[in-house]
C-alpha cells in the first residue's frame, strides 16, 4: 500500500471512530450493549493496491527466489504484490542496474556487486549494517562430477591431475567464478598461508579449465551438455540440478570456501520491497532457501529433507570453511587475485 493510500485509510478509520463515539453519546445502544455479545459488523479493510517489485538477481538463485515470491504472496505484506524478476551473471547484473535497469531489490552473488550499486547512490550507504552484513544466503564451493564419479574425484588434488577438464564460470562476469577460484586458491594456502603453493595450485587449476562461462548457471549447462569432467559450483546449484533430475554427483571437499550472497533494496524501492527482503531473512524465508540447497545465515535453522542433497536428512556436512575475511577481505582479494590487468588470475590466464 503506498503512502497516500495509507493516509486515506487512517483518515477513514478516524472518521468512523468519531461517528461511533457521537452515536454512543447520543444514547444509541449497540447490539453488544443489548445482549452482552460482540458486534457482528467488522471492518473489511481496503484491499492492498497492486504493486510490482523489480528484482534483479544472480542466475543460480532463480528457483529459490521463485519459491520465496510465492510464499511472500501468501503473507499480508505480499498481498497484491507481483515480483518481476531478472536473473543473470552477478557482475553483469550489477552493471545493468548502475546503467539504469529498474530494480527495487538486488540479490547478487557477492558483496562488492551490491556495493558497486551503493557507490552510485542507488542503494543506501548503510545497506550492510545489519548483524549479517547484508548477507541473506550461504553456500559452499563443491566439485560436481559425472554420475558415478568415473574419475574417482575425492577432493581438490584430483582435479588438477593431467587430463581432467574443469568447467567453471568466468570471474570477469560472474560472482560464482570468484567464489570457485577462491575455493581453489585458499585450500592450497594451508595452515601455513603458503602463497607460493597456492599460486602453483591455481596455475594448474587454470591450465585444466576447458570451459569458462559467463555465469554459474551457464557453467552448469555446459557441464550437463557434456563439457569437461568436473564442474566447480555452488553446493546449492549441484543440489538443485540433482533435484531437477539431472544426472550428476557432487563432492564437498574437506576444506572449502564459504559463499556469502548479498541483497539490498534500492533507495526508491516501495515498502513492499523492504517487506520482501525482510521475508527472505526471516526463519520461514531461510527454510525456503534451505529447501533449495542454501545454508542458513546467522541463527536460522538449517533445512532438512532437502531433495537432491547427498544426504537429504543431513544436507550440509560439516567441513573446514575458509571465508573472504580470512584472506583479508574483498579489497585485498580483488586487488591480488581478480584485478583485470595485474591480478593473479589474469596473469595465469595469459
């Protein structure tokens, strides 16, 4: 409901209350006074005006956010609300919003993609000031393999062996790709923070890549269509693929990287957009995300009975987790690894 409609509703309610008070003062008896019961006449309330929320998201959240939208529509805040969604590679989606694509909610793969929009004044400066720092969903980096795991891939060491074709997204367009490469790089650092070993491992990883793709979703499509031997992916993406009937298996490495997906509302977004994002963060919203393979954020309860998971009753195994903060934060990571000219990944791909 917009602000003007809200003011009108409040004025109407105030006038109705005043009228009832005057009638009572004049001696008009209500049915409740007559028989001790409750007045059977109740305010029906004005129906919410139709509102459309423009959602701009990264590719692999589509099924989860479709489900979130359907559930939100069943709430009082979601009455008469339609979500018009656009999905694509996270970095490309961020640039599209900056270039003028309509957006009320931005739900992207990583914090810098939302921060870039905030830097243009389109999202509030304090968008990440909540206890979860603007993060609304979690996942981890996994290794998806052909059904039956014919190459016997058990962890990171196996995918850099000669002849193993790796499929991944491209960090030039995709947030998913950054998470994938951070997973590969960070596990090789080890407890001794051995950068030489990590650089050597990432070099072997890059040498084995047979397909760079513009998003996590298109990387999955390439793998499903027969490209490569192993797909570096989100845990939730592998689970969703299996739940949809796609024949693949996935391995959660003993050490892997925490994927933190960020979301915010734009400065001109209607109240319904804020309500939707609050719903995504709620316990109900987190369980819906969990049912699609996402790990919970904060103190939210982890979902169980997750179709497509290796163990649906315990879909999110405990493993050693590395975070972007462990590597010095996004400013350090983007400079050292992902700078388009001088970053390690750019140098290794030359």
